[in-house]
């Protein structure tokens, strides 16, 4: 009997990770190009209960609403370590390029390149956008804002607000023009920063699962 159990565990260790990886691939391929998926678990039998030690995903172009991206991250709560990279992610609000997401326990760290042209499309009240400062967990951008028929050079602040990621012009009553870039009840964004790159900037965010 012990030999039979051992044999079944060996078979499960060889077969279940591949089945789990194919399931992840099938789910993700509905919204984009999946380049590779690797799932690891020991013992592999815990995959039957949705638990895994690590998942590594490489994507090409991926399109999903910000809410479904958050749901996907929340679904990874039972994964010890998660490494996801995508050549391009279209959230429906903004396009992220060379996006990377890493999960270690409940901690999340992400980075992506945002081109200025993509940001102008996502934030219609700003034009000629460029990052001017990144400190205190928020990003300050400068551009020409048009509100109530008036135009002026103003700053816009991208910051974590109540766990969501928002952007608003840094002017009196600018809060009425606040745009939510990302919000999910299970993901709490703690801070954001950026560095300038040719044609745009690289965003870096820190968050946690709740």
C-alpha cells in the first residue's frame, strides 16, 4: 500500500504542475498572447486545492480591464511567489509597456514604462506631460491643463489614495477632476514613484494583498 501511495505521489508531482500551467495558460490566452507559464509546487498534490509555491508567466500583448487585473492578482493569494511580465498591457485606461509584477507573500511590487502619448490619452485634462518629481510615495507630473475653458501649466499628482491609484491636477478644487487609474478592494496600493526614460517614464509601485 505504501508503495502505491508513493507511486501516486510521484505521478502527481510529474503531471499536476503541467496541468495547472495549462489551466493558467488557457485562462490568460482569452485576453492576450501567452508566451510561457511555469507552475511549481511541492508536494504537487496541493495544486488540487489551488495552492502553489511559485508561478512564472511571460505575456506578449495583454488586454484586460483594471478590475479584472486586480481580480487576477487576488486569485494569486495562494501562490507563494508570483512573477509576471508582459510586453504590453492595455487596461482600458492606460497602456503599460514592459510591465513586471512580483508577489512575495502578500507584498506586491510592480513596474512598467508609460509613454507620454499614452498618458495624455488616459488623462485628457493634461497635455505635454512630463514627470518633474517623485518622492513621498507619489509622482508629480507637469503639463498644460484645460479645465472650465481655461488653460494653464499645472502639476498633476499621481498618488495612492485609500488603496487606489489616482491622478488629479494640483490646483484648487482639482479633486473634482480626479481620475482613478486602478482600484480593487483586495489590492491596497501603498506608494508610487517614477524615473524618466526616453519618450516617457518608468513607473514603480508597491502594494499589498488584503
